[in-house]
């Protein structure tokens, strides 16, 4: 199994950003948990009905429809607010069909559809936003519908990759685009938005020597960006400390709570040894509590990589990562977790799933945590299958579920997650299990069980690049790219109504 190069730098889904849309075909069906595994259903159109004189809404996926029906679209992202409104971004071809892009955005309102699309970037359309090592565009938002779109664009000169952002407010529309930093040497960034619309953005910033640090800034709703700060890294000592002349801090992943508090995790390495660090943020004190949470142990060699992190409303933290342990019997790989209990500290690490007797460091876990502390994690295993698990509010993991034996790893797209306040979970992914076609599938976890996957797209036309966003009440927006024969690629979407 080949490693996915850019995923090591951009662990986006744990950002709580992705999903959404409207689509072109009218394929209908009735999703059913009785469908045999490997026989995915097709999306249905949510309906209504009445029982004993009361009106209720059936749960289900809406009919598929195109966002705008234009060709040449790619890499959608979406976020959903408490009312089911969605803000989506996507790329289009720029002034040339070769390595050029424009980024666009639009808002969906239930009952009204998608609004007029807005061009978000300020380039001439000749720059590249999808080149090697460039993190895909993202959009993150809150329950009130405020959002922040982010993208990396290449420009000629000494500072080749610049990170840009543009805020959105339902009352005033898209704000002013801003260059967050002119030189993102790794193209890795992560962001989140609090309940007031303030945003935290962090990235890995390199130097000419090859070292790197984790930088961060804050956007406030008065339109101002705070000066960039370096998240502190206290010097470490001891047998497991990462030391040396060149230390790299990479793969940052941030989670922001509605109250404006945050936690960030990242990997620190000297190329031969690694540790996983975390730090916390609050609006009064800024970034504090920066320390390694997980270190490599050389008495029994292990490799730790790709952390993802979340925080609940009480300040409890869930940290997950990929780990390879080596002993006399060989290499063993799994997704690991560790929980920080507010007021008492870090608890012992535990595997999210049993170890596999294989070595692989190319695929990475993604994580969502809801306000009560329920956690959802999904990952590609060393056997190239897709797995997921859900914890309770105390960090106890349930039974690992194998969602697919044949996820489409060539898409270079991490699984997309959504988790509502009641603990219902959704995982969407690209799949290569249908002969002659790639598909987008989604499976839901509710009442302690996973549903059979629902299929989206128009087989045998290929679909890829799923983007999933969800609200606290369980409304979902799922976007993807459909390759229309003789036309090109376009963004399509379906919406999930949880029912009442």
C-alpha cells in the first residue's frame, strides 16, 4: 500500500470542516440497514407524514442534485449550521486548463437552494491551488452560520506558497480575503471557529535549515487578524526527548470549542525519533500547557505519527494517532488513543482497535468529538481497509467496525466525519468496490449499530472527493465530484434530515 504524501501534512477532517451540496440526478431508493454488506443503497428523498394529527419528518438522504451544474469543478468542502444552512467552497479551472485554479463559494438555505456563487480568491486565475504538497481548500464554521474559507495558492518568487482566508457571515456575506501568512513552507494548516465567529488558524512553518515550528493566529469578527505567534515548545530532556540540531514540528491538528477554547496536537521529529505534542488555548491566556503527550519508547521500539485531537465542553481531551510497535515477532500497527481528564491529567493510552501484524505509516486517523465527549474516529488500516469506532463520554471505545474492504486510496482523500450532540455518527468515503467505477459511500452509526452504506453518484460515472458537514442536531450535507461523460467534473450534493 502506497503512502499518501500530502495527508501527512494536512489532517483536515478532524477540523470539523467538510461536506455539503446539491445535485443532478434523481436516483431514489430507501436506505435500509437490512441491505447486505457490500450492496450499498441509493439516496432517497426525505418525506413528511402525519401520525395522529401531528406532522413529522422522515429521516433520510435527499435526492441528488448539482450545485450549479458547471463543469471543471473539484475539491469541495462544506460546513453546516444549526438551522441546516450550508456554506460550501470548491475549485474551478482558472485561465488555463493546466495547473491553474479559482476558488468559489456559495450558501445553501433549506427550501431555497444554493445562492449565487462568489469568487473568493483575488488572483488572476493563473495560480495553482492543487499542486504537489498543497493542502486542499477547507471551510470551517459554527452553529450560527459564520464560516472561514481557507486555501493555499502558489505564486512565483521566494515565498511560493501563501495561506489565504476569507470569512463569511450570514448577515453580511463574504468578508475581505486576507493573506494569513506569505510563506507556508509545508502547506499544512488547520483551523476552527467558535460560537462568536472568531477563528484560530495554525500551520507548520519551516526555516531554510529544515527545522519547523507551529505558528498560529486568531481572526476576530471585527475583521482583524492577530500577529502570528509561535506555540511554545519547552525544551525536553531524558531518554525519550526529541533532540538534535534540526527539529521539525509537523502535521498540526486543532479543535476549537464554541466557548473559544481550543486544543492543538502535532508531531515533533528529528527524522529518527518522534513525539506527539499538545497545547491548549483560551482567549484570556493564549497558548499554554504545551508539552509532549506521547513519546517513542526505545526499550520496545515504536513509531508514533499523525495526531488528531478533540475537546469537549468540560475541557476533556481525546487524542488519537497512528502507531507501529516493533518486537521480536515483527511490526504491529493500530490507531491509539489517550484521554486527558480535566483536573486530573492524562490517562493511560489504549488501542482503538486490535493491533495488526503489519507495518504501515502511510494512512492516518481522523477524529470528531462532541460536547459531551463522545468521540468518532476513522482510519485506513495497514491492510488498506476502512475502519471506524465510537467511544462513550468517558473515553471507552466500542467495537471496531470495518466499513469497507476497498476504499479508493488513490483519491488521496481522508474519510469524512460528522458527529451530532446525541452521538449519532456518519462516515463518508471514496470507494473502488464497484467494477468500472469509483463511488462515494456513507455509513451511519445510531443506536449502537452501523448502517449498510448508502451510495451516491451515477454509476458507472466516477465519483470522488467526498466532503461532509453536519450540525449538532444531525443535519448533514454531503458533497462530491461527479465525472460527467463528455462534459467534465461537477460538484453534486445530497442532504440528510435526521427526522422528527
